[in-house]
């Protein structure tokens, strides 16, 4: 081989090294050619000097880590508008909404300095009170990916390997996501121990005990533990202490002490059931419009009917969801079975008739009367305590 040292023009600098010296190294191909060679031309490109600022490096790094654009640019409008959006779409659960907004302000806007995740919160309460729903809306309004994990899949000691594998992959691919751990009380002790370190240190240890960055995660966990206490004592001034006492039957004190907030989700009030009825029916009407291009209207009595007959302190919003589907869906089905498919662009009117569970649906000058199956409402009536609620809400 041969080493050739060359000097370039005095005004020339290479891009990476501040020098005009050039070294070329030629390695033999072990061939029989012995006449040597001659370099006839060397081509190169001279680039302008580019200075990268610290802010540009920060934005590029955060973008690769999938940090939301508003957080990269420090445009905190989404956090400023979060409370209003949650109040408009999430019924009741004032404590849960208040805690989540506070944690978002502290974790995203003020910024944590204690090497912990963005936030850690436990959402405790009866089924159907909006624990999972508020997490979904939180992620939606903030433009952050939501990763949901069903902890009933990790309830025995042998599931820890699977949990570590799934979490390691999620944190590697989505370090700045929101993580929702459903029914955390069902998880094994080994899984809770793993999460304990994640909440305490802001790192998650993989199968080889290598620490993975978890300080960009917003952690939410749900549990039905304490539900009976909340259902039986919703207005007790000492409710929080009673719920915490019940939670200690499922979690160690040291684990509970790692949460930034423990939010209690209480049953909906009568007024909140009516608000929930409006929201769910209007969402159904909106989907009908987007799917079929039908403009549907319902009278106020229909909203009240759903609020009354879907009211359940024990099961929360889910009976109302089923009743909305049954009331509107059955009406549309009966109409089309009688008169054929409803054309796109049609206007549909749904009204509650004076008789119990009877409705009338009309479109294009045609109408059908139908009855919502009272047998399917047995679950909904289970917790109905006030038979005069219809009049109270109507007034």
C-alpha cells in the first residue's frame, strides 16, 4: 500500500476537521499489476458552516422521543383549555377532573425536578363512574398517546415476565405517553413492585435490570377497591379516610404513598344522570349523522326518560349507554323494517309518547310507534329510589 499526504488550498477546510491536510491510503488488491496508478482528479463538496443551537438540539431530541408538539414549542394552550373541555364532556367526578388538571399543570408546565414520572394518580370508585373515560378524554385533549393495560392479565406471579416485556417495549417506543393501568388491584405483588420503582424513581427495569426512562410517562391507575364504601357513604365527610382504609386491604401503604393524587369517583347525582343522558344521546345522534347522513332530533321527554330509566348508582353510566342504544336503535330498526331503508339526507324525529316505554319515530311523512322492552330495563330499575324523579327533572 502507499500513503500520500497532500495539502489543499490554504483557504479550504473540511467539514468535520479544521484542517487543509489530506491523507490518502491505498491498499493493494494482491493482484499482479505492478505499474502503479495515477490520480487524475479528486472531487469534493465544500459545505457552509452550520451552527446548531441548544434549543434546536432540544427540539430535535424531543421530536424523536415522540414528545407532543405543543410541549416541544412550549405552547401551553392545551393545558389552559383542559379543564373546560373535561367539564363539557365528562359528567360529575369533580375531584378526578380537578386532580388531573392540577397534575398536568405541575408535570407539563411547571416541570418536575424530582426525577419522577410526569404524574401518578389512582382513580378509585364504583364501576361506570368514568375512570377509564376521563383518562381517554385527557389523552385526546392533550394530544398524547394513551396506552391501556388490563391488569387482570397479570394477576399471577408467573405473569411478571410478560409484563416486563410489554412495558419495556412500550416505554422504548412511547416514552412520553399516558399509561392507564386498568383494575390495578388485580395485579400480582411482583407487578406492583415493578411499578413501585417506576413511580418512585422514574425508571422501569427491564428483564436484564437495565433502567428504562419513564419520567415522561403520565401514569393513571384505576381500581374498584373502595367502591362499596363510596356507594354506602357518598356524602360522609370522613369518606376519604374510610376509602383509604379499604384500599390498604389491597395495597401496601408505601405503594399508596407513591401516588401524587388518589381521586374518589362518586355515583352520579340525579342532575348528572340527566346531563349524561344529553351527552350520550347527542353523541349517538352525531354518529348517526356521520355514518348515514341522517339528521335526527329527539324531544326533551326522551332525554328525561333515558336519565330516569338508565339511572343506577351501582353501575354508573353503562346502563344509560345500553338504554340509548336500545331506545334510538330499536326505533330506527322498526321504522326501516316497516318502510324500508331511510335515504341519506333524511330528517328523523323521535318523541316520547305518554304511555310507559312507548315512542314514535317519523321520517319523510311516515311514522312508527314502538315500545322499548321493559324486561331489558330490570337492571336499570334496580337502584331507582325516587319514582318521582321524572317530575323533578322535568321541572
